[in-house]
């Protein structure tokens, strides 16, 4: 799998190519909270239907609503397209051109490095596109902050795939 030259240039222009993998970096000078004051941060990769290369209208509306209610903060959002030969192209959120995402593009921390994008692209079916969203759960930030302030440490966090929960619940005996 190769990253197209325009995609590499776009990511290198944003200093993503040389950023250590998983490093929180604010390419736009966006203020990142003190690490002790961050809520849980996750990413999601959504493979889009055939012939779709950007966020679907109702997905944009939901992202905007979650941000407006203070439920989450989007830290990074990119579209990844993988052609049938395996060549990867990346579109930054600024290039999507949807006015509902204007505030979002000004506040991104852009934490995905080129290596992150390339690794994620291996999960995308050739000939398809996917959206990668890195978000912070603001609703959990107060708890995380209070835990830190009390001298406690969050020593692990994780994500259980929805499919695993559904499967476990469907096999449990009624009771």
C-alpha cells in the first residue's frame, strides 16, 4: 500500500510526516488541555458506501450536534480513499468544504501522524473510502479531572466493540 504523492505532501505540509506516532500535537496552535484535564480520547474509522468519498450529510449534522452540546471535541478528522491498486489518498477536513465543519477545521489538533494514517488505511477495502475521527469525550472530562486532583490515576481505559456487547447479551440466559 502506498500513499499518493499529493497525500504525502499534504500531510508533510501539516508536519504530520515527522511527528512521532500517537503524539498529541497542535499543528494550528490550538490549545490542548493539560493532560490531567483531558477526557477519554478514541478514534473511529467509518468505511463509507460505494462511490462515497466524504462525510454523509446526516453524519456531518450529528458531529456538529455532539460538538454543540459539549459531548465531544473532534481532535482530528480525515477522509482516506484507497484505490483498487492500494494507493492511498487523504483529504483533510478543510477540503470537504461543508460550512457546518468550518468551526471544526479551525479547532482541530491534528494528532494523526502519516504512519497512523497509513496503518488505518490498511483496514479500508480497496476501491472504498473511510472517515477517521479522533474525538475526546468532554462529558467524561470532569470525572477524569477530579480523579487526577484527588491523587488517583486512571491506569487503563479501553473500548469494547459494540458487536461484542450485542453478541454477549444475545447469548445470556434470561433471568
